[in-house]
């Protein structure tokens, strides 16, 4: 936090993470295309998008961000982290999406590294879970590549229910926040 009590945005090379705000609903709408949601069960209804936006704004444990280019401030996607139960313990989970016109530039990996550092710093300050996980579908090479480039360790495959009622095979990628 800075002296005004406002959480500072995190920057890793070419991207900054800006905390999710009321005016960011448009980004959920942009991300709600078959191209962007194909590995997540497909586009959501307007009602579900509104509910997701509310959840992002009201996260008690974790935070969602808009990912912006450090130089221009142009929004390129979103990323976040939230607490969840996983295999009998509390962990952090992360997920992201980069708009199609910005994909292939390494921006998601930079954003993921920034989230790792934000969660690591928070864990040092407040305690809480000591690991951060990402669960991309095994058949989503781009997201698995982001995990690899961002320094996550592959722990294995498992069946994951997302969204509720739809099962997919995912990889469990993990970062130890104590390192």
C-alpha cells in the first residue's frame, strides 16, 4: 500500500496489474466469446457475466486485475487469484485471459509472474496459503505454456469440474510461495 492507503499496482516489465473496478465489466463481455471460452465450457449468459463481475468486485480472499500495457495503459486482458480448498488444504488459485489481438506476445506469462509476486508478498504480510495453483485444460497448450514460462511446476493431471456440471482433464501447476 502507498501512503494514501491505495493498493499500488504491480508491474513486471511490459504489464501492470490494475485492481478490478466497477467500470471493467466491458472486459468480461469481450472475453465472453467462443474463442476465449472454448476451454472453459463456452460463453456465459448475461446474467452469469453480471454475477461474475460482482464476485470479482467483492472478493474477500484474493483479487482480480485488469492487465494493462505498462507504457500505454491499454487493457490486454485479466488475471486474478482467489483462495480455494484443494486436496484437503487451502491454496491460492489463479486464472487469466488475454484478448486475441494481444496473444502470442508473452503478456500472460508476465501477468502470471506479477500475480505470483503479489500473492507471495501478501502471504508474507498476512499468512495464508503457501502455494498458488493454475489448472489449465491439458489440451490448452497456450495456458500450459504460460504456466511453464511463469515458473510453475507441473504436479500432474486430474479431472476438474468447471463450470459446474462439466468435467475436463486439467493439469495442476503450482508455485511454492515460500521460495
